[in-house]
């Protein structure tokens, strides 16, 4: 039987397809098989929709104005009018796929339209990258089971996972206003830090990162009308990387009983390109079977097709560059290598669960996966885990040590989809450098 995802593999995924944009061929992130969507400002120009191709960005409004798109693809590009992609995301898979098909043909080697497409390209290095959508709501889940176990072990060594974990996809409502695109500096938050003599207000002393995947919501649902699990995947318009910066000392003091608040809401960084489900079709994976003895998901979260191909085979990486390393010309230090396969719940299960009470999801809403740690010590998606609760510092080639992030430290998240017989694609960068706290 040909699975649904495999049936969606078409000529746009053909590893033999090359682009006349020479830098796209062999590009680690943006070969012609990717074609991610974003919002960019070319030099002196207003923000507009763009598509990454090699080290160039295709200007979607310019392409549309040149009459190079037709039918559903033209409808998709027209919806991307202005500085956000919300309306395009809301159109769902049909127009998005039509756009991909026409873009791929226009950019492929041998395209008769090369001469007309070429003037619609900008050098990516000259463009500013923005958030791709106006994020109405942001929810952060906790589906990385090894992270949940590692964190739980610090508090409950014998019973690290709480009893609800394997029944319900845990999440909390995050803050949308402080989500920033890659490259935006992150100001260390001030807050209440616990002290034996009582809390004191000042700069966070345990600043951390979290390696996460972000999910962009597509069409979404009306208030009161849940999305069935079998339809949930069609409401995911794409993926990005997400760094859920975390102030652990502030978090430890404030989180009871209502969960994270100011320890998280000061900033979250995302990679600015929306990697579409179409681009990721060759990299779908079966959801790993639950270990013996784990409960089956309740029926509203269980769908055979989702279990068969609702996972994603994505290699994830965290890199750290400190001022000391930069001074000595040292390359970034790899803090962790993990994978999106360590999700206990699928993206579709997150969507179905989120809407199961009737809560409406809207185009451009963002869901975070939660920290995706691997089960091994080299796969920890946060410093809290890497340092075993701040006990074991990370030693760097510069001679520096880190338990928590210091001012001037830069965290870079990367994601890469690879499979034999397919052209690899990447997500681009999710980068942020820590600035000193306000007033210090
Ligand atoms: Ca998180």
C-alpha cells in the first residue's frame, strides 16, 4: 500500500531536479526541493512574501505582478499580499501545493521563463528576515519525553514522569508578543530570584535555552468545533525551529501552581522560514511504538494514518558561541544532537488535543513541541539537563565553562531532514545572542 505521505511525493521532490539558481544545487538548507515561505525586506523595500532558493530569495509579489503564476498558485501568492502570510497559511494545502509546483517548474534548470524570473530574485544576504506571520496565539507543549523525564528526575528521582503524561499532551499558553525572528538579540530578563532570606529582584542568573520544533497552524477551526485527529495534519501549514529561552531561577520560584509565566515570556526565537509539509513529505516517519505497558492514546487522539506517518525524521542540533570562543577564532561548540523522533505525541495529536475542548486555532497561530532531548547525555535540549541541574559545567575549547548562559553567548539551533535517495533540506538558522539585563 502506498501511504498518503508517499503518494504526495512528486516531481518537486525529484533529487535529479536542479535549479538554474546555481547556489541552490547542493545548498544545505534551500535546494529547489525545499522552497520555504517567509517575509523579507529587500534593500530599501517594504516587507513582502519571499521564497528561499539557495542564497537568493524569490520575490513573490514581483513574480505575481510579472504574470508568472496562474490558477490556485496565483491565488496563494495573492493571499500573501502584505507583510504577513496568515491568509496564505489559512488557504490550506491545495493552493500551497499548487504554488510549490509552479515555483519548482519556474526555478528548474531548463525553465523557459528564466529570463523573466531572474529579475524577481534578491540576494538573501541583502534582505532582512521578519516573522512570517502575525502570531495571534502561541502554545508550548511538552511532548519531548526524554526532556520531561530528565527534568522530572531532578525533582522525583524514582518517578520522574507525572501520571498524566502518557494520557494527555501537556502544554501551557505562551506569549505571542515576544516571539522574535532569528538574529534578534535577547535581553537577559530581570525577575524575582529565590534566596534563603527571601526573593530578590535582578538579572536572571540561570538563563537557559530550549531546543524545540514550532508548528504553524493553517486553516484552523471555528470556536466550538474541534478538529478530528484524522483531519489534524491538514491544519499544519509548516514547521520552524523554536528556542524557548528560559530563566530557570525565576521559573523555579514562580511556576507553582499555575506554570511558567515571566520565566518564559521575555523572548522566544524562531527560524523565519516556514518549511512546508509538502517539502517534508519525503521525511515523514512512523510514530515510534509506545513502550510495553504504556497506555494507548484515547480514541480522539488515535488515528492509524497519523501513527503510520505522523512523525518527522529531522536531525536537530544546538551550537554555542561564547565571547571567549569568538575572541580566539574558535568554531561554535556543539551542545547537543537530537531528533524530532523523540516526540511522545505527534504534531497532529497536539492540534487535535488543543482544539478538543472547542478552542479555536487560527491561521498563523504557533505551537511549540516542548524541548526535544535525546535519551543520551549528548542529546540534552537544555542546559538544565546537560549540566545535571547545574552540577556539571560544560567545558569549552576556549577554557571557559558554562552552567548557564552568560552575556554575549549565542545559541544557534539547526534542523536537517535527510533520507537516502532524497535531497536533504534544512530549516535555516534559529540564532540569538544574549544581551545584558535592562539597567545593568
Ligand atoms: Ca518549552
